[in-house]
C-alpha cells in the first residue's frame, strides 16, 4: 500500500480514468436525450412526454455518479484522509526498513509481542512517556562539552548524534547570514565593480570555486575514514574522529557561504543587479542542500529512543543523503548573461 499511495503516477492515472468515465457517461446521457427529442418531435402524445421525463431522470442519476465521485475526491476531507494514509504508510515502511517491530505488528501488536518476549511494556500513555524518557539513546546537543561527554559515554547512536550536533552548532554560528544567502539578499558594501570584464571574471571565479568545493566535499564523503568514523562499531576508529570529520564537513559549508557573501556584497551597476542576484541564488543551492541534510539528520536522531525501544536485534537505518537541488532555468539564465558580458 505504501508504494501505491506514494506513487504520483498512480494518482494521475486515477484522475484521468475518472475524467474518461465522466466523458463516457456524458456521451451516453447526450445520446439518450437526443433519442428522446427525436421521439418527442415524431410522436406528439402524452406517453412521449412521460418517456422523456423518465429518460431525463435516469440519465441525470447515472450520469452524475462519476461527477459526484470526482468532486468527492477533490474535497478537503478526502485529501486530508489521503495525506493521513500516506503518512501512516511511510511511517510503517520506515519501521520495517530499520527492523522496528511496530512495522510488522503495529503499535498495539508490538506491545503484545514485547509482553510475550518478557520485555517491560508500559500500560498507560503516561507510563509510556516516562518509559520513553528512560530509554538510553544519544541526542543532539547544543554545547561542545556535551559532545565530549557523549564520546565518553557512547550511548546507542552516539556517532550520528555527535556528528549531527557538530553540524547544528556550526550552523547556528552563521545565524541569519544563511537566510540572507537563500533569499539572495544584496548588501553592496564591498568592492565597486564597474567594468563588465571584471564583473564577469569575479562571478565566474565564484562559480568555479563552488564547483571545486563540491568536488572536495565529494572526496571527503567517499573516503574510507569518513565511512569508518560514522558507520563503524564502537571499536572502529577513535571517537574524536567523528567530531573532527564533522568540522571538516562544515568547513565546506562555510566556504559555500563565503562565496555567496562575496557575490552579494559587490557593488555593481544597476543594470547588472539581476545577474548578481541570480548568481547569488545559484551559489546558495549547496547551502539549501546542507540545510535539508542537517534537518533530516536531526529528525533521524530524534527517532533513536523509539528505535532502541522497539527494534529487535541489530538495526540498520536507511541512509540520509546530502543532495544539491538543481535549478536548470536559473543555471541557464546565469551562464547566458555571463556569455553576453563577454560578447
């Protein structure tokens, strides 16, 4: 069911089918009405009028059924139920993928199975909350000292929690500068650039720097040390390696932010302000990818108590991917304007 609900192509084909059926019924009703009109024009008798009324009522009843169904599917209540069904299906799918017993038995069934296996299961919602608080699992922290303590205690999920904590703390240092970058906010307090050649070179160098940094980031992510530090067992590598790699990871994030700030701080002629803003938005794409990646990591770490409580045996969580959302229209627009500067 999860695959069916989450597949947009199935949803589109269903709506198309409704429209086709509606068109078929409309054609049938139209044919009936035309036939009745022929009868009325041919036979001027009271029986023909009753025949026309009966056919019209029958045609209205049958012809309106697919239309009413289509309207019902477009109602806010129907859409809300579909969203809720999709959310439950995706949650159950995640439970199954990570070995969570709730994905097979459901929340209530998992409690029953825990009782059969002799595991402590709270009987009331309040007790469930208390038990959840007692579960020993790593969490995202806001203080570097708490990260150091986490590396000593090594609670379940400590590698991902320590890595995510560094990312969250480093991102907090940038503050509103990240929002300005994603907004493409221009603050022309830097160098004056009046020459078109100089402007073209400056923006081209910034874009090349972004591309180079993306390559360096990929090299870091592909390294064996990176994999061992984040996915290894407690005996693999040194705990401090996780924090060190997280800082190197965020160093690339700060390089992306620096490129964006240089672009947005240039004082350029008014006619090139659009190019400057487009270039700034293009340079901010990696920052948006980092934001989504960090937010997903935080959400994943917050699920650790549930994983520890409900999972049976070793658990392998689905990976969190760092993706750079592309904007082909923006990219083509920027390079087209840069080509015009050189001509």
